[in-house]
């Protein structure tokens, strides 16, 4: 706290001196503007970095979902419960999805409800694919449907969506590249 007071009093003295001497006034104003611009640039850069990192995490989860669903399906077919299958898939799947599945199984081990754990997972990973998984698991739990075919079908659907997403990116690559070239000019 004393350091903060010293810094603030130093700034106040500099501001008073800058007001008294006109040549220092311009220099002080430039300093304040530069400091403000630096802060704005840092804040904007940090926000951009956070968005890029979040997008990379979401893309990584999307790429891992098919394998994790097949691992869960295999575990359910072997006789494990859904929470045990999630724990097993969490151990086999690398982060970030593996960590999320392990977190869900940990919440269940601590006495949480399956619905609350799945809603938390859906909130942490805002993907349409995750919403489909959570809705399917909740529906299967309430109706008593078999989980293994559900997980297999969902994995097949996700695999097909990825294939279509890749085709779309390939078909639009020329247009995107033209946009970059025009933007550079």
C-alpha cells in the first residue's frame, strides 16, 4: 500500500509540474496518451489471445469427441456404468476432452447428480456436438434405452460432420485465399 501511495503522489507531482511548465505539459500529455494506447493495445491483445486459445480448445475437443464416444461405447458394452465409462474414456483421451470427462466422473464420485454433471460439461464446452451428447445421454437415462448403440450412432454422426466440414473447407479454400490476397492489397 505505501508503494501505491508513493507512485500516485509521484504522478500527482508530475501532473502539477506539467501544468506549470508548458513544454513539460506537452511531454506529459504525450506520455499519458502513449500509456493509454499501450494499455488499450495490451487489453485488446489479451482479449484476442483468449479468443484464439478458446477456439483452439474447442477445435481440439471437437476432434477428440469421436474417439472418446467410441471408447465410452466399448466400455458400456463391456458392462461398465455410464460414469465408469466416462472415467475410462477420460483416462484414454488426452486433454482437453479427457480432463473434462475425468472432471465429470469426479463430480459423480463426490455425490453429484448425472444431470448436473452433464449440464456443467455442456456449459464448459459450448459445442453443438456436446449438446447432442448430453441430450442423448439424458434421454437414454430417463427412458432406459441402451447407451452403446446411442454412442456408436453419435460417433458416426460426428465423423460424418467432420468429413463434410473438411469438404466444405476444401471447396471454399480458393475464395478464402482470394479474400486474403485482396485484403493484403
